[in-house]
């Protein structure tokens, strides 16, 4: 079984930090690709002994707000 998760990647100093917003698991890497691959591994390890939580349908967008 495979499950699709929503991920945010942000640059923090010299690292890219990837966070799964569906379960709050985080990992990092020197590149965007490495951070995502590390996050994938972390999620797989997390759910090895857990029953996977199937995320609800989620929509992610950006919006502009005048401040």
C-alpha cells in the first residue's frame, strides 16, 4: 500500500528541512531531494510498527494579505 502525504520543504541556514504536515514528522538534508528522501525513510520507519493514518483530502495554497 502507498499513501500520499503533504510535505513542506524550507531552507534553514545550510539545510533543507522537510516536514510532513499530515503527521508532523520532520527530516533534513543538504539538498531538497535529500531532505525529501530522508523524510520518506523517516515516515516508513515511523509506520513500521504503527497502523498508517490515511490523511484526509488536503488542499494547500498560498494567499497574499495586505499588512
